[in-house]
C-alpha cells in the first residue's frame, strides 16, 4: 500500500513553534540519535530567543499537513556555512527530513554547506546523502578520543 502524500512546507519560525521544538528536543531517543543533550526550558527559550533575533541566520519551521514537525536552519561558524535540523520522532521514517532538507538547500543557495553528524546517526547521514551531501572530512582526533564524547562526520554539499 502506498502511503498517503504529505504536504511538507518550510516557513518562517514563530514564537508559537517553540513549545513544539522544546518537546522535540526533550525526546531521549532523539537525543541519543543526535548525540545532543536536551536543554531545560529556560535555556532552550533563551537560545531560541537569540536565534529569532539574529537576522543573519536562516531558520525555518518544517510543517507537515499543517502540523509543526521540526525545524531546519543555516548559520555561519568559523568561516563555514553550516546546516542543522531536528525532526520530531513522530515524523521519522516517512521521508520528511529528506523533503525538508531538499527544499531548504534549494532555498539557501550558499555553497558549500556543511553538516556535522554523529557517526552513530546513520539515518541523518542517509538524509544528507540523499540531498547531495558527501562525506567531506572526519576529525580523526575526535574519532579516536572525542573531547565531548561524540565522534562526528562532516558532510558537505558543493553544488
């Protein structure tokens, strides 16, 4: 049976999205996959307040059939243009991250784009590959003895 078509849309982030984002980032399974610790409510809201105020960042809410499913964004750090995304677990395994990232890289035309991904997050590595990212470099020092305990791979989109 073919799954029903889903309407995946990217739009500007609003403050009304933040409670949903907060709950998504609290999910223990998502934290394990992303190798990223959840923030408490105050720290989370302070972080997002800074993001919303910074017009140099590109930040989008991922909406699926009218429901907030996650967020995706791009920023500059150490001279590199990075991307990151977070999709709520209830939306995993349905191609939503791939569709959202594909739309995002069509909108954000800066190249190259980079993404840092925990080596254990095979699903996210696959999403990035489907959208044209390739493994760019591995920080061998962090793979041997990662300072923060998280071995990462760097993915790069050039065209």
